[in-house]
C-alpha cells in the first residue's frame, strides 16, 4: 500500500488527521504522497474496530509520569511534545486529558524531578551540583530552591540527615 520511501511520521500524521475527521486534508496529503486515501480510511476503520471496547486502565497522567521518569532517568529531555508523541496523542489532546484528571504537565515533570532528586540524594553517591545537572537545572541554585520547595529543607541538610 505505501511506497518504501514514506517516512513513518508522515503516515502517523495522516492517521491523526484521519482520526480527527478532516477528510479533505487527508486526501490532499495522500495525493502528494501517492497513497490511496480509501486504503488509509479502511485501515483507520479496522484499527477503530479492533480498539472498540478497549479501556485505558491507567490514567493518562500516570502514563505521562512514567514516560517523564524514564526520560529523565536516561538524561533525555522530557518535553510535552515527546511525551505526547510516545502516547500517540497531539500535545493539545494530552493537555486536555491531563486537565480532565486535574493535573498539568508541569506538575508531572516537577513531581518526577522531585522523586529522582530524592532518590539520588539518598544514595549519597552524588554531590548536589551533580544532581542539579542530571536533573536538567541550569544552575545549582535553581535546584536548591526547587528542592526546598519540595521538602522544606535544603538538599545538603537533607542528605546529611539521611532522610
């Protein structure tokens, strides 16, 4: 059905548009790529039938949090665009679903950073500046302020107390 040179992200864009119901846009994209739009719609319908009755058991906020934690642990950026892409959602759809769960993406990132920072501090294997860098803070002072907001303590005192 698809030419070998068609990149995956282009097909994904077509399916996103198709699922959102913009037939003219899908037809135009397919025409430019040499793809039969009727086949795209057929596959979309099959995918929707396959997924009918499937309920997401884990809230989107938890799924997003798991992705953010994994990305931060691997020292990768945890941008909303990356997380939305991994979830197969547009940024706006992710924001709407998070809003329905009364959470923002910023809160998810902050909580993930806090959890990782606490874990790193407890290991006593890293100094505060290293942890700040790993957590993606430009300045250790920014990390210290965030840490104090999270715990009520400065990171060094927290580490020395063995909390």
